[in-house]
C-alpha cells in the first residue's frame, strides 16, 4: 500500500475529497459530456459531499450513483440515498441527478435487478469508497449471503443483493460488484481514525484478511487512501 494521504483534521480531508471528486466529475463532463460519481454511504463521507455540492459544477450534466445501499426506503434513517440527498441537496436542486439503487420491491434481489438496468451502462469517473471497522467496503461483508457474486471482479453484473446479519443499518443490502467498482477511472478510500487505518494496513500486509483489500487486487492502479485521525 502506498502511504495514505494524511490530513491533520477531518475537515481538511473532507475538503480535499470534495476537490478530488469535483475534478473527476469535471473531467467526465469535458471528455464525455457528462460526469458520474459512485458514492458510498455510512457516516464518514457526508461532510465531503456537502462541500462538493456547494461547488459551481455543471450540475445538469452530473449524476450520482451509489456504491451500496441498505434495502430500506429513502425516508428511512439508515438509507444511504436519504443521506446523499440531504448532503447533496444544493447540487440536486441545480439539476444533478440521483440514480437510486433502492426500489420498493418485495425482495432485495428484485431491486438489484431493477438497479442493474440503470447501473450497467454507467461510466464512473470516480468511486468513493469507505471502510467499516470490520474491514468491509461497499456491502462486501465477509460471510454474507451473496458474497461470491459481490466480489467477483469479472462478472457482467453491476449490482447484486447481499444479506449480512451484522451489517449496520440493514441486513439486506444492494451493492456494486467488484467488477463495477473497478470500472471507475479513479478509486479513493476515505477513512478516519487510527483503528480503521491499522485494520486496512494489517489487511494489506496479509496479517488479517479484509474485504477492503480486494480493491488492491488486480491489474488496475492502487486506490488513493485519504485519512485523518
Ligand atoms: C454502508 C456503506 C459502507 C461504509 C462503511 C463505513 O452502507 O454501510 O456504504 O460500506 O462505507 O460501512 O461506514 P462509516 O463511514 O459509517 O464507518
């Protein structure tokens, strides 16, 4: 693992992340006429998204996708889409689009199939990943039902359903597959706190396996880790 890009404060890290995401989206707009970022949920990245949404980007040409979602409606407190809609409100009100991963289907697998139709054609200018203290990223939880499909680096599927009993917020999840995340032109991982950094470094040293280490496996370049205490 390359050394993480370390910041003295979380605010400095969030501001840098917002700048990186904005630059990637601007490049997408310049190259393809549209920009698309795949964004993780959880608690960590919301301030970066809020700083991003205050920037003067060409918002009608920009779409936000989710890296993963809890199988709950956007009004639920655990919804990643709900968090993203709040943090990104200024951008959404200026024409940016939110590409929902959740759908109100009876089974998570049906929502994943519906999301597949929207997500399969997407070109991600950047994927913003997080990591849980247990070492998961996206909804790649070790031991989850659906694990093999989720971490398949060569599958043609972009979105699958997984079920992980101990996942925060909701056991039923929808997630980008590893193949879909690796399509992103750039991957950044936002982590805070010494515990998560130690967990990631141990995984990458081979001392304690963690799903997040799968982002480093393969022919693509290493993700950039942004870290603050
Ligand atoms: C989710 C996420 C997930 C997140 C990590 C870290 O829906 O849970 O997208 O992969 O990035 O769990 O979450 P925190 O930032 O809350 O620690």
